[in-house]
């Protein structure tokens, strides 16, 4: 038994929880914190990219069928329409 196990045993008994559960929780949170710190930072999207995204979501339904599939040439037309709207 390590020092860490001993340190976790007393509080776990005080709250009436199995020491193994407390240890697993502590190890899981530490591992998650380390993984989160190592996570790569994404690049910030530009104002135009955000405007294009909003425009595309707004115009896309006009170029889709009722069942959700794209009409013939619809995706290409939606991209053009979204770019045109985002430029404004």
C-alpha cells in the first residue's frame, strides 16, 4: 500500500465510500486533467468563416429535397449562394 492509498483511505471511510472507488475517481480525474492540458489548441475561425457558416446553414435547405438529399447540383449552388451572401 502506497502513501497515496493511505491518504485516500481515511477520508473515504469518513464519508462511507469504498477506498477503491475514491482512488479510481482521483486517478481518473488526474489523467483527464493531464489529457486536457495536452489537447491541441484549434485555430480560431475568421469572421468570414463564421459568416459563411451561418449563410450556408441559411441557404442549404433551399437546395435540398424534402427527404434531406441534395438536389442535382444543389450543393455547388448552395456553396456559391452562401459565399455571395457572406460577402455582403
